[in-house]
């Protein structure tokens, strides 16, 4: 069922049975919220909701381990970059790696700032929520349903099909990459990262050549196959099975739409009041609530 | 029947030629023939003779989706391919390519059959009906909701056929459909095709494996260097003579030579044994039973061993395990210490492209010895020797990935040979090759064994002819165990073993004289 074909997923979960268009809508609203929300609590809540939705997929422990590693990498990258380059005030040094020194008019040095790390941790919630949401959608939807849904929301067929075909062939390419590396090992190649880094780098680049060549050949074969089966990106296609929204899907879709409109309206009002200073006195408690919680 | 309506019952190709974009020489020239409705025609010819290009022309992909220059005219029943829309072409001609893996474009069986029908914009009840019908027709109804990547090779082949036929073409074009099938799979496919032909479908098959195919076909079209050199009944003197003239004869003579391996120069005499396998077992994670188990084997210097078995029996995994690339679940393997500057194992996988990563053929051949620290003069000597042996000496300056498929395979084998492996593993060296090329390749490899350049060879195959001609011993991997470990003569004269191993009792095996000749090609004790 999964668009990420190499990961086995239970296709009887409620998320798997949802209409693919609803899942795309959820992903859209999730992205919108991750950009608009600013308070720590709201971002934590957003991540928690995404986590609950993903938990509904009943993934295997190994799959969760892979996802956790991916999310941890994103979080670590964001925290580290924010800790190093934080420019806000107040800021207190947590760890000085290179003490500050002057080079002409430049003041240089590498310090990790505590406030930057905390800021990065909160910011990473935006990224991990959207990443987790995207994974949940991909894992719970077959590429064909994803293609039909993308076409239904007016994404051009050529773009949608390319994305779906990429998902279909990703495991094959990874497998071929493994074969190339094993073959090179059998012919005596051993990466020597420390003793011969330049040679290793060149070899690693060269090892990509057969994978790229095989991908190009496969693309030609696939194009031939698609052509002989009447595929034309400029023409309409039937969706099989037909896209059907269940009543619960409709309720969820309208709820998502209402949430998106409400959030955008509230945040727009708040920003306008902050920028122009205008706004009814009677709405001051509302602005305060938005500022505090959203 | 009026002239117009009889025209609508056949495919006509009139003085067709094609030159690829950027090429000066035409790949096809002056091809003319007709196919009548309900006929089964074989398109044969050496590798690179233009068979695949001709199939694409018949499917209308050339000239509609290609940049080259086409001459002549192709009429598909009531339609001229040059002016036709892709959907009209798809309902006239269906093209099944060689590798089902590369043409399956969805992840589930049901959606794969639905794909073409969705393109035709058929209503969903009709799509539902056709999916049910064609999956049942090809024994795939039970796999309807299964993922495509979990299917066996034979099932993928049948799925591809079902997907094409569900669109209702009147002409079925198949590009080497038997290349990756064992005998049982091939027979099943040919039975299906005969039934479809009887139902009025016109079938054209481009194929190298002709033994089982020609007796069922009506006609033979033979291409050589882009020209139609024979158009005759499939069975008869004319067909045999035409095939023989191109070295594609059905019954190849057995090779009456024995191998007398010599010790490599400048190295101590190798031990008589090369590898010992004890209790080897392969089991995939979470699999209920092993892929194969309890394998006990010895490989001796001078042997040319054929590994046979039906599709999915684990031949490739066995070779990979012997090569040390796949960790066995249980058991052990001991390989004799190779002399300095050589390796224990050399491997040419089924897809040679994945072993070619250097800029030139020369660098590709020199890569292994250089990694082993062999001095420059010796590297050069090995490169020249391997290139001469495999007939690629004139290609040394070229980029490996720009060569033809047959040439790429020979480069991959030559690259393994320059390592002076004690045991050379060849995974299905017949795939995509015509018999003449395969024969040339294995003859060269045997000569290298005799010269002591390679210690022994283990090659996997579905082709009984290769077993007859080149093997000194046969290993049959069937149902997770080693069914046979014996001489080719003993194996090929046992119909039950042949059937279980997925090899057909082809004309070669039935030809008593050929089997008797095997006594001359015994392994050295």
C-alpha cells in the first residue's frame, strides 16, 4: 500500500483507508500551520498531533527506528546551526569551541549559544512535524492513489507521474548502488578515507556512473513501455478505483478547511494589529491570546 | 472479402528503414513483409541486427516518439502508424519488452493492469471487468492485491503480458520474452501465446532461444545487420539453412575437447582443489524456510561447472554467497590461497553494467590488478591477454558504458579475468546474447582455464545447450537443495532431473550423439 514500496505497512489502518485527497489536504494544512504557528506550545501540539496520526499506521519497530533517526538528524542539524549562528539577545555561551579573536576588522570564533540551541529545538518542531506528516501520507498511500489525488488537485500529470515513478524505482536504484559497491570490493577496491582521501573521493564519484547509466537505460525502457501503453501526460485519465470520499472523509476535510481559514484569519488580524497598531479595544484579549498561544 | 477489408486483417511493412539520430549508418534498411491475422512469427538475428528497433517501429513508437529518420510505411491493420495517435496505436499493437522489472510502472498487480486501461479512459466497471478477466487468464488472480516486486520472474512476465493484452491489441510484439525464463516458464508462456494466436491475435516474437519456439511458429523472419535476409516457413530446410548461415543453428555440435589445465607461470603449483563448501545455507530474514541449505561441494582446478535450476531457486544468491558478497546463514566455505597478484574469486554478474565504472575499457581491465598492487608491465600484459581472448582488443580506448550489450558483458568478464581468479563466477552469461556470442565467450573462458589463467569456472544458466557444450560438471539447485552434482551426460539423460531443474529436453539433449560426446569433456580428477 505504501508509496515507499520497500517499507511494509499495514493497509487496514484508518489512515490508509482515508481518501488520498484528504491526506494531501491534511499535508497542506500541516505545512500552513507549521509556518504560521510561533508559540512553543502550539508547535509542540502540532508535532504531537502529527505523531498521533503517524502512530495510527501501526508501523513496525524497525520502521519507527528509521523515522526516529531521520527526525533526530533534522533536529540535530537545526539545533546545531541555530546554536552556532544565533544572533538574538540575551545570549549566553554554552560551549566555546574556538575562542573569539580579531582578524583585521573581523571578530571570529565558534561558540555554541544556549538560547540558540533552545530556539533551534523549537524551530526543528516545524520541520519534523511536516516531515513526519509527509512520511505518514506516503506510507499510508499507494503511488497510484497518490498520483490520482495529485491529478485531482490539478497538479500536472507529467509532474505527478514523475514523482510517483521516482518512488517506484528508488528501491531498485538503492539495490543497484549496493551491487556496484560489492562488485568494486570484489575487484580489490577499499575506500581509504584517511590515507588517500582524493583517490577515494574520485572512486566514489566513479562508482556512481554505472548507477546513473542504468537509471538512464531504465528511463528509456520505461518511456517505451509507457508509450506503448498509451500514456500521454497531456490527456485526461480515468482513476481506478474511482476516487470516493466517505462521509467521515468529508467531515475531516471541512474541519481541516475551517481550521486553516480560522488560523490564517486570526494570525492575519494579529499581524495587522502588531504592524499598524490598529484594532478594536474589545479585541485586545483575543490578540493577547493569539500572541501567547499561537 | 473485399480488398479493403482483407487489408484490415494484416500488418504490412513496406520498404522500412531507420537511421538513429546522430548516426550516419541506417540501423534498418529496406525491410518489407506482411503478417496475417492469427499468425505467430519469429524474428531472429544476431545481437544488434535491429530486432528491437523493428519491434518499436511496428508498435508505432518510431517515428512518433523518436528523433531518428524513418523511411517506408507501416500499416497496422486499418491504421497507418505515421499519422496515428498514441491511444489508437496502443489498441492495435502491444509491446512487451525484455525486462519486466523495468517496464512495470506501478507497485501493485491490480494497478499495473489498470494503468493502460486508465490511459484509454475506460469507465471503471469495464476496467474492473478486464482486470478480473486477464489476471484469471494468466493465473494471477490470487496475486491481485500483491506488490509487484514480490512476484517471481515468471509472474512478472505474465503480469506484463496481462497488462498489455487487457488493452485489447490485435498485434502482440514480444522482445526476447524467454530470455529470463526457465524451460517450464518458457513452455507455459509459449502455450499461452499459442492459445492467443488461436483466438485471432497476431504475434511477433524477437528471440534468441529458438529451439522450443520455432516448432510452434508459422514463419521466420531473419535479420542481419539491419536487413531482412530470410522470410520463410519457421520449420524447414530454408529456415535451418538461413539460421546456419548466421551461426544461429538450432542444434549446435558438442565440443569434443578435454581440458588440460596448466599451472600458472611464476607461481607455485596450485592445489587440486579451489574451493570447499560445507553445509552452506541461505535464509532470508523472517523467511519460514531457507532459500537453500545443506550444500556440500568441492571445486577442482580445471573445471567448468554449470549451475542450473528453475527461476527463483537461488542461483544468483548462491553465486553471491560463494563470492562472499552475501553472508550465509550457516555453513562454511574454504578457498585455496591465491598466488600473489591474483584473487580467489572473480564475478561477472547478470547485469554487467553494474561492474563498469572506469573511463575506458583499458582502465576497466587494469583496475583490479592495480588494486592488487601488480606492477605496470604485468598489468599491461594481463589487459592485452584478456582483451585478445575475449575479442575486445580494438575497444580498449572506448568508454565501457557506450558499448553494445554483448561487448559490455565481455568487458565485465575480461575485467574479472585480469584478476587471475582461482574461481570465476558467471551469472547467466546468455542473457541478451545471441548463441554465437555466448559460444565465443565460453570458448574463450575455457581456453583461459586450459592456459591456467583462470582456475575454474562456475556459470549459471537455463540453457541446456551450454551445459552440453561447455560444462564438465552440473550442479542443479532445486527446491532449496542440491538435486544433482554430476557429469553433464548423467544429468542430461535423466528427464526428471532436467524437468525439475527447469531445463527442457531440447533437441540438444535429445540428440543422443551430442550427449555421448560429453564423455570427452570430463573434469580432471
